């Protein structure tokens, strides 16, 4: 199998290797990178877990999951060569001797490489374990080489601004900022990365990309799934922390940022931080006006009865956790003054659909009669499962009279290439290569928490009238009121 011989030999350590993310996303991503020849010539994946498994058992477990979740087929030959890179290592997160043993294991693996390999620590565990792991890594000098060792941390990064600051501080005692990869997988999605190309690689959109021409921006991330087996995690998290503070705000930054001077990672991240800093903070006494929360009750999705959130596994019968959020943000800068940015996300909604709508202003004056109502132009960037860009505009209907109708011009990714890499493939490859561009810097995470702080505090202190939307709907009525109040509609 061909591999990437420009990458250093690497030991990849996955904390939480028996968890959901590892089986659905991480192992499939490594496997696909491997098939594409993008893994280093020499690498090991060391799967860390509490249970006592042997390599054979764990490799089989991974194989079954690859068959279910891998983008590419699992063939006998490719699997055979991939599996030899996987090692299971029994490990207790809070036990120092476990880390000492791990160090020995790494030294053994390094001696097989014939050199001190790079070390990539992937923390696929809840935020409350990050400090413990980081402290142990420091004490046992597991990550002693700043140029070779990297740590990837899953979101949510902390619980709020203060805990994120503390976590950043603590991590900085063990790692330099250039070693810390705070992952937000939305940034790895092909369609999200394309926003940069679309905006700054063309001359025709950018002149219109401002408050003079744009009426509103909407970002919707709707999911059909509920909390599935993650009830315990989700009860502590809720949609604001799980989706808005990270994924939705990062997408918003891509839409709103100024042109970076180069593709240098800090330059791009600086421009994103500018946006986060310019987002108008919602006053503590106006949270109800700008933000809506919801929780699904029973309903029907695709003709099947769907349970209420409070009836899901691991959820309190009187849970106050939100499964839906809609917020209206403003960005106080020259480009975006007074343009509402509406964002919404929810679980168990009518369908899985993530998209951005750029709603242009209506014409100030129409040449056409009242019988020919004009729809204002709209640009829709479909993130998933549709992956396309649609420009809506008016044209003449074919025929003898001058009658108009709206039409769409579509750029469809699938028409170009059906097989798009998964977000985790892109991000893991970047981490192996040491490219931080698509990862969040400490100040980005802290600013993003700052943006939602008043909402978090207000909601934590008040009981909500839950459930307030049916599973299989588009969310609570208040979410529609939020946009309609200003003469807008969710597009
Ligand atoms: C994760 C959230 O970050 O993103 C999940 O924790 C959510 O709750 C998921 O379901 C959505 O990701 P995607 O790529 O399926 O849109």
C-alpha cells in the first residue's frame, strides 16, 4: 500500500477509543486516509480504553464498525494491511501508572520506527476529563517534544467562557498553542471550506457581500436524529453548547469574515476572531427577544412515531435542556451594520438539512407591473445532505408576454465528484501535517463563549415551558416569530 512518505512516523493515541465518535468517525477517517495513501509510511493507532480487550477483539470491533460507517468499502486486502497498525491499550484516565505504562509502550513502538515518532493525542472524551489527561501527560513527559507532539481536543471546549479560559491556561502548561488542535468538524466539511473559495476566489459576489445589498443571512442546521445513545452527555450540554457556540458561530464567521491577506493559518483565524469580537452581545435583559429555545415533544418523523426528548434514554422526566435554539445576531462593523444573522439548529426536526441563505434586498423600484411580483434574489449554500450552491433570480417566462418567474442556477458538488472526503478525514490529515488553519485557536473559543454567555446564564436561571415543539416539525412557534417580527421568513 502506498503511503505518504513526507510525513513523520506517528503514534496516534485515541482516548475514548471505544466511544461513539471513534467508531463512527475517527477510525473510518483514518481508514479512508490510509486507502488514499495519505497516512504516514510508519504509524500506529493506539486505542485507549478502560476495558480489558486484546488486539484481536478490538480490531474485529473496528472492522464491523468500518463496514457500517466507512465511506469506502472495506476490502480484505486493505483491511489486512490497515489492521496491523491498530493496537489496543488498557488505560485508566485518572491513574498515573497507566500513563507510565503508556510511555513504555510508546518507547517500544518508537524503537520499531527506529526514531522518536510524532505523537498525536486525540481526546475523544467529555470536557471534564481534559484537565486530568493533560496533567498526566505533563507529569509523565508523554509529550515532551513541541515540534513532534500534538493534541486534538473535541468540542465543546469547556462549559462556558470561564472554564474555557481555565482549560486554555491549563493546556498551556503542557503544550504550546501550535500543538493544540481544537476541533470543530464543521470547518472540515467540504461545503464549509468552499465558502472561502466562493467568496474570495470570485470577483462578482464580494462587491454585493455587505449591508447595502444583503437584507439578512440565515444559517440552519436541522437534524432528524434525536439524542440517540448520548442522553447523559446531552443533558449536560444542550443545543446552545453542542451546536451554536461552535459549529454555527464558525459557519457564521466564514460568511461574515473579511478577506484574509493569505491562507496562513493565523491570518485566517485572526479574521474569524474579528467577526466574533464584532458580534453584538445580547443584553442580559433582552435574551428572550433575541434568542429562542425549544425541546421536542412527541411527534412523527417520516411517517414513524417519534418519542419526546424527556422520554429518551438517560433524560430527566422534567429536563430543562434545550434541543432547539434560534438566535438573531448583529455584527457591528462597517460591512454588516443592521443585517440580522439568524441562526437555528434543532434535533428531531422535519428533515436533515444544513444550509446558509443569503437574502438580498428587494429592488428599490420595479419596472414590471404589480401582476408580476418580483422575488428578491437569494443565494443558498447547501452544506448537507444536499451539497450545492443555488442562485435564485428572475427571468422572463417563455412566451409572447413579458411575464416573469423565479428560477435557480445550481452548482452541484455531486455532479463534479460523488465521493467527497468526510470532514474528519480533512481535519485528521491536517493534524498529521501540522496545519492549524481549520482548528480553533484559544482566543476564538473564548470569544465564541463570550457571544453566548448572556443566553447561557439567562436559560440556566429560568425554567422553560418545555416541550414546545413536536418532533418532526421545524421548531417552536417563537422561532418563526423571531424572524417574522422583522418581516422575514425562514427560507
Ligand atoms: C456534533 C454534535 O458536534 O455534531 C452532535 O455533538 C450533532 O449532537 C453533530 O449531531 C452533527 O454533525 P453532522 O456532521 O452530522 O451535521
